[in-house]
C-alpha cells in the first residue's frame, strides 16, 4: 500500500470515536474473520461489543471497545470503563477458554497498558496502532476497496495504489530494454483497431474502448504523466520489448493476451491487478508503443 492511501485511511480512522469507531472495528474484524465475527447491539450489557467464534461455533474471544472523542483518553475513565467491562465479562462469560480483548481508539502505553495487564492479563490488546497494522499489513485489494468504500474515500486513491505496484513490477521485470524513440503521435483509434485486429474483433474492441476502457484510461493517463521521464521511457521500452517477443503471432488479440499473461504471471488470480494491467496494455496500444501504426 502506498503512503498516500495509508495517510488517507489513517486520517479517517483517527477521526472515528464512540459507536462510529466501534462499528469500524467490527467492520475490520469481519474483513479478517468473516462470519466468525458476531456483532452485538450497541445497547447490549454483555461486557462485549463483538465476539469471535471458532469454527465449531464456540466463543473464542470477546472484544470490549473504548473509543473516547478526545485525542488523549482520560486515564481515570479508561480504568473505570475497562474495569466495568471486565467485571461484566467475568460475570456473563466467565470461562478460561474465552479470551477478553480490550480495544481502544488511541495508543495504549505506560500506565494504561500496565493497568490492563494487572486487571486481566489479556493475551491480546488492540490499540489504534495494532488496528492500523492489521489493515496495512494483511488486507488484500478487495478488503482495501471495501474499507475505502466504508470510510467514504475517493476510489482514485485505491486505483493509484495498484498502479504504483503494477508500474514497479513492470519496470523491474527482466526483459531487454530497447533504445528506440517512442515519442509518436497516436493515430485515430478506430484505424489502429482495424490495422491490428482481425475484422471479427472490430466490434468487440470498439465497444471495449468506448465503454470500459475510457472509464479508466483518464485515471492512468493522469498517473502516467506524473511519472518521471525516465520511468516513462523504461515503461514504454518494457512494453515494446515484450511486444517484439510475440510479434510473429498473426493473431493480435492472442498477442495482447500473451503480454497480459507474461507481465501479470504472478498475479493471474488477482482480478483487480489484472484489470489495471489490461488498461495499461491497451493504453500502450493506443499510443502506438505496441501494434502496427496505420499512419506509417
């Protein structure tokens, strides 16, 4: 995950408190554990805000959330809240097989950490740092997309994040770099399609470029233009060299798929990654880095 997306998610999480933070934490756990997480009503008096169950249906962990609005919690209120929750937990769930997990929307250090340790000897404590680590270090693309939608974050931050990864992968891809000059003016797209694809593909390719492709191409075009000139040159060279590897294939649609499979070989099951790689490949096609140029 790139630093920009991390910063945006970070700011959204820090701004959550009370039941909003509680619901966010429940959402994050559901992404990690799926249906094994059971949420409880905000008004429940069970000393818990959500439950993690084992596969056999028994309860494994009880999460108790404290999310004050202030940037720093009041230690006295912190102690009172978790003491009450832990006492309720013992009364309602008193079993050595069930873990009690305290959760806070602020960083837990020093006296607060020691208090929780003395109170319940919890095997696990979730503070704001651990929650962010869970997201940033373990969430995959689909989980990040769901989280950004939940937090109402502009989707372009997620798109730019995967483009960062794809471009880095392509630039580091082991293939010979040519020194050709790629500064060419693209021809009309329809002429390019007719020049490269068999007639049976014209209608489908035209529909693709008009509908799906142009919904995303402006995002990548903006991204590409912000790359430094050397990265742009290397990226174009990688595609030109990859194209030359398959240029003898008479079917251009198969050639495109071969390039897609070669450059995306370690991400073939990642639909989000492969979608954007396909957009990039067709962008290179449009600007004449790959494919025959009908103007020449």
